């Protein structure tokens, strides 16, 4: 009798858990947040008429992924800079930065990260870790003039940190983090990145637990939605799947990720950033024993970090300084 009662309780508990998982996965996804003007509007004033055409390289799985090349001013490149765009975006958003690096004598490359722009189906990837595999494939396909710097903005900065703390970090000689996303638990985080994202937390929790059990059938479901205008949704990436969201950011233990970096690294951000609390950045890196240069530019917001002339020059200067201090070795 007692055994029967225990079995009934177990069956009932299991049924409740399964129903909970089903509800979280089916209805716990993200809702599109209202368009965020400070993210959407600044690009309206950018001249894209001189943007170079897309080129392709072949990834490990045979996919043709896109990038743009900006040839350096001068007879020979003084080095190279590979630029990783922010969340939802594409290589187009790195146009102003890429031109500035090319003008300074660098061979500049702006990537369409898989799941964005012209690199595969938008909003998803095949597995967590594929973005690192893609980046390594790019370094093998393109002869990057050395010293080579990997630079990333916002979520792209978080992914650059992820790569910089990995076993493949020696593929680049230095790293530049532009207002990097360090994860939702970092002191620099703002709720919803200041209104830029809406996260389907119930769905993320349910899929994460299933992943621990080896079940990945729901990894391509959307878990993050971005504050885009209806017009922007047509050419940007409105949502991220669980897999893409998990890969396009630092490791979950962002502090260990920072500690694992042994190549030169610099950080540039604005004091008026709407997405992150940039005044917390220096303390985060110092806590992990990193003496990286952290430049906070007065009055510069999140997107203006990639468009404002002074901010762009600060990014170029950060790379020049790292190379002068020995990143070219």
C-alpha cells in the first residue's frame, strides 16, 4: 500500500514537471520589445555608398560565410583587424570602424557572423561552439597580415572575450573589446540591456535543463528578441535561438573566461552607454588580475561608440598601443 502511494506521488510529480517543461518551452519565449530609438536611429545618417562587396570563405561544415574586406592605405598593411558586429547586426554596422582602421594602414575585415547578415539562416546556428569553429576557419582561409587583432562590439565584444579566453586565442596577437556584453550576471549588466532585448527566461531555463540531460531538440527555438523597428527586422536578425544566444557571448563563468586570457587586450566604452553600466568594467577586469587599458569616453553612447569620430579614433589608438607594447611578437 505504501509503495503504491509513493509510486503515485512520483508519477504525479513527473507529470507536473513534464507539463511545466511543456508550458515553459511552448509559451515561455520572448516577446518583441518596443523599438529602441538610440539603437535604430543613428545608422540612418551613415553613408554606406562606399561599402565594399561581400566576399565568402568556406567554414568547416562547407557553409559559405560572408565578410567584407577594407584594403589598407599605403603599400603594405601594418597589421590587420577583424571586426565582429553586435547583436542582431551584420558587417554593415562595422563600416565606419572598418574604414577608420583601413585609413590607419590596417587590413580590415568585417564579418557577418553565422546567423546574421548573409551568413546562413538568420537567428540560429547548429551547435554551441560553431562560431569559434567559423572564426578559426576564417583565419585559415584568409592570410591575415600580422599582428592581427580581433575586435568586437557589444555582444560581439562578449564573443571576442569568449574566443580570447579559449585554447585558440593565439590565432590573434591582441584583442579589443568595445563596450562588451559580459553576461546577465555581470555588474555591468542592465536589465534587458537597457531595453534592447527581451529574454524568454522560462524557455531558457527549460532548454538548459534538457541540455544537461542531453536533449537538444528545442535548441533552435527563439529565446531572445531585439528592440527593432518593423523596417529593420527585414534586414537585421530579430531573434536568437537558444544555441546562437548561448554562443554569441562570453562563457557562462565570465570571470574564469577573463582570467584565461593571456594575450594583450584593451577595452573602450562610453560613459553614456544605454545598454551597459560601463563604469563597472574596469573593476570587473581588475578583480581578475588584468591590467588591461580601459578607456571610458565622456558623453559617448552605445551605438555612437562605433560611429563617432573621436570614439572610432580611440579604438584605432587602442590597437596601435597594444601593438607598440609588443602584440606584434
